[in-house]
């Protein structure tokens, strides 16, 4: 499995600004689609999506973002999908900063304010707004310009403070401020939370282990200790249980249910369903067979 380590994967990127103050800015552009890439953020970051569509899988959630939106993300392991528009490149502005920078800015913004002890999630969504897009465009103007090192350090520091100030006065203020105060206390997501969140997704076991910050062998061992079965068997059983419920309680057809619960192939779904319940999904829909759940669930 290839792992993209950021921001280091951009060390030779042409549209890159680096300051000695612990801030790095990248304008990322591509016309290629990326599907669930394994991305390791070595620093905290703010990402503003300028063109295209993006999905971010964290250990506990899945986020979908469109042009103009963004997110504030802790250093850690994530899966990311990127899709350009038909007639435009995918484009995003990435602003990386270390814990020291975040803590300094947080001190200035928080002052004596006390925050809740509840730890924030790994990612905070930034809604689309003219202020955020305007900020991104103003920062893009400096890419490619030649600035003395001292000027660049001061410039990027000021620009990041400006962005923090905008977010601290937005609708996401409480989440953002709590996020700053707890950057150094990233919670280790529980195995149960990880698999419950993503068992319907088309994510490999290797990718699930990566999201949880575990090696594949450690992930499998802990999973079997927790559930007394293998990950593949547990995931298939959960998908089949969900499928049974949807077939019985909704008007969705067999194909719709198949893909909704995470199967990628209808024939495989039908075969697995029949092996577990003794009849096909279509038979269940047509006859109402299997009203007693105890034998199969």
C-alpha cells in the first residue's frame, strides 16, 4: 500500500511556499482522479477546496466536500478521494503548520477563555464563504513571487493568523477554538468505532488498519480478540444483517440494497445472502419469507 506523507511529498512542488516559522503553503492541482489514497499528515493543516470534489475518511467519520469548502485537520492517518470537474482541474490550497504555531496562535485568540474538556474530532468542516475563498485567492497571489526569506516568514505568519481569526469568528467558532486547544491530545480511535463507521465502505483491511494507526497484523489480532471472528467474516455478516433489514422494511430493490450495504457485486451478494438465510433476497421481497430473525441474525 502506497502512503503519501504530507507535506513532505510536496518537497519539490513548484507551487510551494515555506517559512522558517513552521508554516508551509501548497497549491495542489491535478486532472487525475484519486480513489481512497492513504494519506499521512505529518503536520496539522487547513485545506481549502478551490475546484473539484473531495472525500475524507477519518477513523470515526466520512466527510464530503465541494468547491469553496474546506477543513481543519489534525496530523494523523486518513483516506482521501479527489475528483476534478469535467472541464477543470482539481485544485486545493493546503496550509500546513506545526503544533507550536497552532499553540501560539491559540494563546493569542483564546486569552483567558476556558474551553470544554471534550476532545474535538480529527477534522472540522469549514463551510464555503466569500471570506475563505477571498483569503485563498490572496494567498495564491504570493505563489511564484520572489520574496526575501525574512519577508516570507512574516508574510505567511500574518496570513495564517488572518485565517485563524476568520475561523474564530465564523459559525464554527466553538469547534475551531476547542480544536486549537486540544491539538496535542489526539484521541486514539477505538477499534469498535473504526469498524462500525466504515464497514459499509469499499475500504480494504489494510486501509482500515492504516486509519486506525495500526499495522495490518495488529489490526487483525485486536479485531479477533474483540469480536471472536475474522474482520472479513464480521464485515460480511454485518452487511447481510443490514441487507435483511432493508429488504424487509423498505421499498428498495435488491440491487439498491446490495450496493448500499457495501457489496460490489450483485451475484456475490445474492449467493452470500442465500447461504446465510436459505433463500435469495428476491424471494424475501416477493414472499416475505424469513419473518423470524432469530435463525439468521
